[in-house]
């Protein structure tokens, strides 16, 4: 059965118009998302700067005449990168050092792309036409660098999560060792520890009871337990 679209002479232009409209709507959605991220107080400052740089690229790509499709694609890849970074860091209380450094590198890369876009926007038509292949090569290289930055960010994030888990395990082991050390004290050692602690506290503000498992304090904020190793 012949294709229906082949029997309708205006089907191809309609498809192109629909594709353009879908692409335009997607671009508008990216702009709205990035503007919301830039305005949000929950966005980490380094990421907020990268988001601002990505927005500049999106806006500039609309003004470029030559290499427009490649430039727009590059700007949208930059926008997706910062959106992905936000999605993977939004639940963190603070950015690990490795991740923050990676985001700063991403912003630097965006600024370099902005410089390229300025060249494309301002260069005279004939000169731009002659150097069109050169610009395509540079855009291709920046596309590769964006892909590399995406991979580097994912690696740094996973490493920082792994290191945080190791630090948490080490802290738990230290607390266990401290509790074990206190539980093995003699009564005389516990009494000496209590006297030393009591001397550092305001009289009447705290009371402490030394038990077999450690030191139990009664304070203004309610009871709490403290374990200390012997110095």
C-alpha cells in the first residue's frame, strides 16, 4: 500500500513545520527550566553561575546566522549538562570539593564557547563564509569537550559519594572504639574522668553519672550520653 504522505504534496512541509515547532517548544522548555534554576535559592552558587553561562549560550545561539544549527545544538547540550548536574546534586547538603571543581571547569568551558559565539555573531559575512569549515571544526571540538565534561562530572560525583561512605564507616568504627575504651575503665579511672570533666563545667548547670558503659549527663537540654577515651 503506498504511503499516504506521498499522495499529499504538502505533507513534507507540514512534517518539517511540526518538527520545527516541537524543537522550538523543547528549547523554550529548557529556557524556562534554566531560568527557574538560576532564580532558585536551593541552587548551589557554583552551579548557578554555570546555569547563567548556559542561558547566555542559548540566547546567543538564536542570533547566529551562519552555523546556526550546529551552534544551537551546542548550546542545548550545554543546557542539558547543567540540568543533569542539578538533577544529580539537588539532594546534597553541600557540594563535595571534587564536584565543585568540576562545575567550575564546566563554567570555564561555557565561557570559551561564548567567545566562539561572539566571533560567529560579529564576523563579516564573507569572512565567516570562508571560515565556515573552521567554525564547524571548533564547534565539533567543543561538543567533544562537553561530552568529556559530562563523563568527568559523573566520575567525580561517584568518587565523592564513595569517599563519604568510607568516612562514615570510619567514624562509626571510632565511636565504637571510644565506647569500648570507656566500658573497660576501672572505677577509679571513671571517677578521675568525671572529676576532670566536672572541673570544666559550670557548677549547677550539669550533673553526670558514670556507669559501666560510659558517662551519662543531665543538662539543661535534657539527658545525653558521652563516650570519652582515656588521655
